């Protein structure tokens, strides 16, 4: 009888140990957002709150407690300062988060599986069997910067292995959306407008740590080819012979403003910049010519900016200029 009780006790003990051990085992795979168990997700969010607290306070010393040994050896002060500025300018929300458990050391890719224009891959180095990636974007502003926090679970705890701040949207559009707009404009023979938008796309094709859009390579090739076409088509500096006073466009590029990024037209005028009345009158004629010469430039833009010069800027010295804004919508 005693032997039977002992056997039953051993069997019961075996199952208790089995379930305890099973509860400690993590199943390989990738969980995104709500797929992450509520307990783990809550723990990760506590980590994020702690990290964002130090980042917002521009406190790299306090942040060290959350950094991996390799990250501590790096100089993160400038990145922390830039992120601090963004966090103090706008409230940030969590966009996406991933909990990754590796089965093998080379399982370092999360592939986009849907046809959404903003789908993206994650290609990250193996840092530990368990990793966590979090991506934050601001609630407001058209030009959004993404904050990335990547963690790995070491024998000394969950630690940040990557800290990142990069452009996510420009004028309210992501890189793939800007690329799609540029291709549409190119199809409509709006070359300068297309070049402006694909150049914006290229600047925000890697908004997050390990984040990769599938059409990044195509966009870079498109930009290179289109840049050559625009140089041939307009051959800057370009004299506007349609206007009797002969102003000359020097370049057209994108300029960042507080509320967005807009086309900037640099040009030289024969009128003295001090004679603002004549400069403004001539500028109205230039706007009409530019609208015909460079169709589509106003699309997705509230303004087109103009800067008039008497002397060609070189980048090596301050040159006087007179700035004007054309509100197109």
C-alpha cells in the first residue's frame, strides 16, 4: 500500500515538474502586437515607459541601466538628445511591436505577407534567442520621425541593443506612398514633380531599426534614372525666355518647413533685391511659367517657395536673397 502511494506521489511530482518546465519554455516564432501574450506585453511596455522617460529627459546616464554592454560602449548622447527633442515636441504612440523567439541563429527575418502599400520586412541580426522590437510615431505633424527601440534578452536581463530616430512620413506620406506618387507623376510626364517626390521617398525608406520596404531598391534606381532625365530636360541653370526680363532658374529642390516639406525654386533676377515691388511683380510671372513648365509641382503641397538672388549662391558664403511663398491650396 505504501509502495502504491509512493508511486502515485512520484507520478504526480513528475507532472508538476513537467508543467512547470513547460511554462518556462518559449515557443519559437514571431508575435506581432496583440499576438504577444498580455503578460509579456505588459512587461515590455513597462520597459518602454522606462526607456522613453530617460530619453525624453535627455538623460543618457539614466538610460545606461537599460542598455546592453555593447550599447554602453558606444556614444549615444547625440541620438538621445535628438530623440529627446522629438519627444518634447510631440506625444508619441506605439505603432508596431514584435516579440521574436529564434529557433535557429539565422532566423533573423520577418517578411511582409500582405499587399498593403506600406508593408515592410524586418531584417535584424541575431542578438539573443529572445528579442523585442518596438516602433513609435508622433500623433501629430505631417513630417513624422519614428523612434525605434530594439531589445534582446541576455543573462543579465532585457537590454536595448538598438536605438534609432529616422523620418517616417513627409507631407503625411510614407516612403512607398511618395514613391507611388512619383511614378504616377512620371507617367503623366511631370518630371520635376516626380523627382521631388521620389527624392523625398528615398530619405524615409528606412524609418525604423531593421525596417525595410520591399520597393526600396526600385525607388533608388528610379531616382537615379529620373535625376538624369530632369538634368537633360531642364539643363539648369535655365533662362526663362518666356519672360522679357529673363530670370534664370538655378535649381529646384525640397525645403523642410515647420508644417511640411515643399518645393523651393532658386532663381536669379536682374532687378535689385531692394526693389521688392519689381521683384514681386516678376515673381508672379515666374509662377505662371513654372506651373506650365513643371506641371504637378503643386500636387500634395500647400506651397511652392521661391528665393530670388542677384548673385549666384555658392554654398561658401552668405548671399543676399528675397524669399516669397506661393500658396497653391
